[in-house]
C-alpha cells in the first residue's frame, strides 16, 4: 500500500496550524496564559526596551488578524497580571515576571518544536517557508480588500 502526499491547500495548512497551536496552548494553559496573551508578550519581550502601545497593538492585530479593541483588551489583561507595565504616557514594557514567563514557555515549547521539525530536510523547510509566506501575503491582501 502506498500513501500519497497531500497537496498544500487550506485544509492541510489549517490542520498543521491547529495541531501546533494545540500543543502551544497546552503549555500556555499550565501557566495561566492564553494564546493571544502569549503573542502579545512575545512582541514585548523581543522589543528592545519600552514599546509604544499602539505599535504593540498593530503587531498583535497583524499577527492574529484581530481588531484593535481585542488587542487593547489583551494588553490590559497583561498589565493587570503585571506581565507588562505602562512606561510613560504611551509606552509599555515587559516586567521581570513577564520576561520570566516568556522564557519559561519558550523553553518548554522549544523541545516540542525540535521534535516536530526533526528530520525534515532544510530544503523542504525553505520551500515550505516561501510558500506559506506567499500564501500569508496574498491572504493579507485579500483581507485588506474586504476591510475597505
């Protein structure tokens, strides 16, 4: 019996996304953080110092394809949890607790990610990266036309 490799289509992409997201959300749940909070915290952790609140909201809305109101709500949740803190009139910065949580969840997901990607040839990953980036770009353009 032979198996056939499926062509990349929306279903295959969605299945891969949700499988990986389920693993990540399992790790995040153990630490009382949501996927949306994790994405926001990551952006703050990777910033070199304080980041503008609106810049962070733009990063979240761009990554999650959500609206600014929801992104502001997630920021407020992280501030309430003392994982982010206001810095000046319009900036926020990650707290020590936020940085520690980000490091912990990243550290717990890294070996899972390594096992998932283990043995996949670099050439295949490069092609997949190019294809998924192009699909993301085109989907973003389509979404932008719907928002007009």
